[in-house]
C-alpha cells in the first residue's frame, strides 16, 4: 500500500511539469501545422485564406528544395564521418601518458565552447580568406593561386567548419569510453602477440561502439538544424549551392516573409528528422543495449 501510495504521489507531483512540457512542445507544433495549410504572407496581409497543400507543393516542386535536402544529408553525413574518425584517432593520441596531458585535453575540447557564428567567422577569416587567410598564404608561398573555398567549394567549407566545432564533443565522449577500458585486457592481448592494429580492431573498437553510437545520435539531432554557420559564411550561396533545409525555411520566413511556406517547410523538417532518427535507432541503436 505504501509503495502504491508513493507512486500515486510521485505522479501527482510530476504531472504539472509534464503538462507544461507537453504544452511547450504540442502547441507550437499544432500552430505550425495549422499555418502550413494557410496563406500567410506578411508582405500581403490582405491575402489570407486556406491554402490546402499548395505550400507543401511549392516545396516539392522547387529544385532548390531537393538541393537543400541533399545538402542537409551531405552535411550530416560528412560531419559524422569526420568527427567520429578523427575523434577516435585524437582520443587514442591524448590517452597516451605524455607531459602536459591535462592542458592538451583542454585545448582539444576548447573549440566546443565557442559560439557557432563566432567559430565560423574565425575559421572563415583566419584560414579560408582568399587574401589574408592561412591557406591563401601557403598557396602563394608555393606559387599557386589562392582557392576561393567559400565560393568554389561552399558545402565542403561548411562541412569543415561544422566538423571543427563538433570534433571536441566527439573526442570527449570517445576519450571517456576509451579510459573506461581495462588496461589488463590490452596487456593480456599484447602478451599473446596481438599487434596494435589487432588490439584496436578486436578490443578497443568494439568497446567504443556504444560511445560512437551516442555521438552519432546526439550529433545528428543538432546537425539537422545547422543554421548559424551557413548564415555567417556562405548565406546559402553561391546561388543555392550551400542552402540546407533549415536555411531555406529561414529564407521563406525572414526574407520572403511567407509564414505559410515556412511553416510547411518546418513540418517537412520535422518529418525528415523523425525518419532519420528512426533509421538511426534501427541501424545503430542496438549498440545502446549491449
């Protein structure tokens, strides 16, 4: 009886918080869904009414939409590959007993605490600037013409910037998993004649799979909504070469002042995020149970 009463009391105490969180999520989603079926343009306030599926049709018939979808998936996939691979290598390096190990770890993790627009601006001007950037200086020193990275390779440049921002997060999670590995296993494998590659493949990597799964899941959630880096550097250009779905929604809401189309884009983004999350959980979520 006491346990049953405690459960009821706990549910009653938690209920207000759950109700507030539910309203916090459901009300904006319902309003977005409602406006996605209406004509709602701030530049034409007299033109209102029911639009039906026209806002959604506009997205699906726009060539920029499919380019933005491809750019969004390329951004997510590219950043995940770079951060997981480099994060694993850096975690292995800084886990070695070297002098100044604590300072080294702080320096590796530090970029994660820089605001995304600030980080993008720093990398753009410090490394990718066609006249004053470090890459331009190296190119001119080798008698080559500087490369206009943001103009010639806009999507790759954005992927590089976002990867630099998220690499410390992946490194931190993977380093924590690496340090939880028992050194006795590695010593036993080494005594049995296992090479460094063999120890990594059969002991270290399987042990880190759970952490890699967590990195992929968490980063995917945030990478699907990347906006600040694109706005600071390429602004979706040249043309629509680096436009992602969030940035396309931004252009409809803020530039075109078309709230109806922006709301439709938001619903599409929610559906896309849930589809990606579903396949991720089916594909790699099983590692969370091991």
